[in-house]
């Protein structure tokens, strides 16, 4: 636990973090988002995919871009985008075991919606580990990495960011986390949360304090076999 002994709150992203990028779930979500943009705006799938990426890069999520530019109903978008099959996503025994042994409070911080986050964590068998989940609805649809969204989750769960660690597969999300004082762990899965490989793995910026290929790898290497009592 070297480098984490001061931590009493663990903040986890959901997509490509609590479940692996290679499950293909986010690829399904991207397909649904692209189809929604195509249907809603009456453009080709190629144009819709390009616009989806532009909105993601400009606004932080495709959803926020559609809200700003086209006044779409965010609840309709979330329902359609997350209507995906997760039945083949495996439970990870390492994550299930080690979250039990990880000392301190645990919360989820995701740009996904409430219903999907609830459905996925139940499917993974890990929902009981978390004190709560901060979703895009809780953020008033202002996504990570917006600083005000980090302020909102800190206030909701009343934790000291200097005693918190945040895990995310997006470097840009961890930049804001570091600016609040959090210790950062980058899930370097080789893909951005957009599924388009935006993270890169060459020059790791200084706000990335730790990195790992998968959350299970970090937990297995870092968390001891027996619970650590906080002093």
C-alpha cells in the first residue's frame, strides 16, 4: 500500500475501469450513440460518428454536445445509448475479493447514467462494496473533467480530496482529479473511454501518479491478503 497509506476514500470510474475495455461493452454504447445521432439529426452513420467524436472532444461527452447544440432529451439519450447486452461480461473474482480488503470508503464516479451503473455493478457482483454512485444525472449532465463536477462529488460524499485516490482510464479526467488534490491511478488499457484510442501511452504527464493495465492488476499487486486497519 506504499503511496496510498494516507487514502481513506477510493473513487472509481465505471466504464473500462470496474469492467475491462476488452469486454466490448463500450463499443456497443458507441454504436448506439452513433445510431442515435444519425436518427435524431437525419445524417449518415459516417457523419454521425464524426460528429459524435467532435462533441466528445469538445464537450466531454457526446450527450453534452447534443444538449448544447440540439437541445435533445438527455434521459432519452441515456436510455437508448445504454440499452446494451452485458450478459457476457464476466465477474472478476480478484476485484470482488480485493474491494472487500481495500480499507476505506468506496464510491463510483461515472459519466454514465444511473440505470446503467446500477445494472452493471449488480451484474458484476460488486454493488454492495460502494457507499454510493455519482452519475451524469447527479452532475446535472456536466461531465468529467469539468471542475464543478468534482466539487459536486466531493460535497456529496464529504471527503477530503487530499485523502482520496481516483481510478480512471481517461488521463484528462485524472488531470482535474489531481488539481483537486487527489492521488491518481490511470487504467492504461490502451483505449480512451470513447473507444477511439485517445489516451496514448507514450509521455505520461506528471498528474498521473500511478498507472496499471487493469484495475484487477493494481488490486492484486497492492492490496494485502488481510484487511489493513486504519489508524
